[in-house]
C-alpha cells in the first residue's frame, strides 16, 4: 500500500499493521556485481583479500572471491524497507544474531523475507517496537533458494496517526 505523507510516497507499515508470526516476502531482488562488492569494501575500508584478490581467493576452500557478508546483510535490510519501514520508522534499534551460513559470489541474485517475531508499545504508548527475523537467500535455478544470511532486526516504529 502506498500513502502520501508530507508530500512523499511511502509504503512502510505503521506499528499497528505488523502481525506477529506474519512473513513478508520482499518483492525487490538484486544481482550482486563485482563492482558492488568492490565499492562496499572500499567505502568501509575492508581490504580482506578473500573479497578483493582473485589469486588469494582461488587458493581458499571457496575457489573464488566472496561478497562481503556485511554487504549481504545491508542488502537484505535495503530490500526489506519498502514493505516494512519506508516512511514509518523512527530508528533501527538493533541487529542481533547475525549468521552467514552460505557464501555469496559475484553474479548471485539475492532476495529477502522478514518474519515478525515480536512487537510491543513503548512505555509512553506513542510508538511501537517491532522485531523481525530477516532471511536473505540466493536464487538458484531449481527454485530451492539457499539461505546466505539471517539476523534479527528491531525497529522503533511510528503508530498510525489519528484519523488514518
């Protein structure tokens, strides 16, 4: 659902619109390029050769460079924004229990889904805290997508304004 708030389109949910147990499949996908990985490593000053040096990576168990795991996590958050917190977030409060069970390589296409695991009003009743378990998958031809990153994201969410 798209709404206009302060002249801007937003698609996120207010606190009341999240339901514990619901899984939200995010529509956006991204194929990770070598340039994406290089830029992320450059911006974060991460010079790990496993991400950047093909000769080095060739000698590892993976046989090629890996996409930076923090990029994969950030991408999962980014693709989740339209259906969760676009325009309705006050702040991200935490990212917990991050795991990277499988590698991501250049050319892999990533999708994500979020399952609402908890929600509660703030003590002043003005906002709500929503926790989602986010899973990122790389798409594979047979449709049995591979889990590459998972974590819990907790956000401070606006409540629906009076009259909406």
